[in-house]
C-alpha cells in the first residue's frame, strides 16, 4: 500500500491551520464604517482622517456614502461614524439601534443617546464666537444674531456669554425664510457686526450670498462659522477643521473600544479650533485685522482669564 509522503501532509495541515487562524483573526477585527452625507471637501477630509487614524491590524475602516448604507454588509463588531444629517438620518432609518458616533455641526434633536450612541458636535461652542469678535476688535460690542427655532440652544449659550463678557447681543427671530431679508436689514443697521450661527433655516445655499451682500452694502462685517463661509465673504470664522474633527472622532472611537464598547459621554465638543480671516473683504470695508497668531493668542488669553 502506498503511503502519502509526510512532507506534503504536514504542509497541508499547516496551510489549514494558518487559514483557520487567519479566518479567526479576520472575524475578530473591529469594523468601523464611516458614512458621509455628501462629497464636500470637509466631509471627505474628515472621513479620510478618521480612516487614517483607525485603520490598523485590529481595526478595519471603510468609507461609504449615505446612499450605500443599506447595501453594505454588516459585520458582527461594527461601529458607524455618521457625518452630516443625511448620513445620520439614513442610518437611523435602517437600524436605529446601530452603534454610532454622529458628527454634525449641530445637535439632531430626535437622536437617541445610549451607551453605544453618541454625538460629536463639530461647531465651536457659542462663547468662542464672541471671543473671536473681541479678538478681532474689542470695540465691537454690539452684535446682531439672526436665529430661529433651530438654534435655540446656541442663542441661549450666546446670551449667557454676552453677559459674562459685557457685550450687547441683539437677537432677531426668523420664523420663515420670507422674513429673512427684512429682518436682516434691521440687524445690520443696528449693530456693529453680524454673527452667523449654525442654523439651516437662515444660513443655507439659497440665502448666504444675499446675506453677505446685504451686510456688505451696509458696510458691516459678518463673522462666519466655517472656512467656506470666510471664502464666501465673511471677514473671519472660528471652526473645527476637518483634520481636527477626524482626530477627535478617532480618539472617541478608540476610547469606546477601550471602555468595553461604550461611550463615556452622551455628546462631545471639540478640544481644538482654527481661525480663518478674509483680508480682501476686510480691506474693502476699511478694516485692519490682526494676524492669525495674534487672534489665537488673544482668544486663548481670554479663555483662561478669571
């Protein structure tokens, strides 16, 4: 009777063992699915940064669009990072019990918060925007803010901060987009500066150009809340960069893994911030702005002041 050679048999069993070990290792991987709402530069840069920070031998990280959520195979150990309202809402429709860190520039009021569901609010805290105004020009003490039901939390925080820093904050309620331009005229006439806050009813792709043009016509500066807002014509903004947002999200996710797949907080706020200015628009308004380093130093100084 012919016996099978020993060496090939050993090789066969070795290959099987390695295959089983690889399968077990692959199955034990932690899976992170980053979902974007749009192809905007901000969202894509944030998603890429998260992937760069998290993808390693023990964690598999992929990036998909909100349209692909329902077609992406789910692994046993999957946490989602949903960036923007469309991604957040789409994931909630498909699986409202999904493990998820939601990244958005404002809080989604109907979002669930459990030990495996949390928010990273990427908009800078309200006080930071007032500190930016003071850092740009301490003589700007009368500040107009357009607000709606979408920004009640932000305006409440701004009111508290304005009292703390002895600023005259004027709030102008917008109940419908048809009221916007008329109320805007009043706001820019009666204040030294217009502070824009995250509010999709007021600041959106249809309205931003007219808001900036109206303010410019009245020779009043606008303070924005994003780098793109500054590029569009605001004189300055304080915001969370996509790289900082991605780093923050990755830190939260790693802490989630270390904490037995549970979040430490219901929501998180950025620990870092960036500032941009538009020197061209400032010059056209006969304004001279400090350089970025000076602005950052002034904000940091005011934050630690008693």
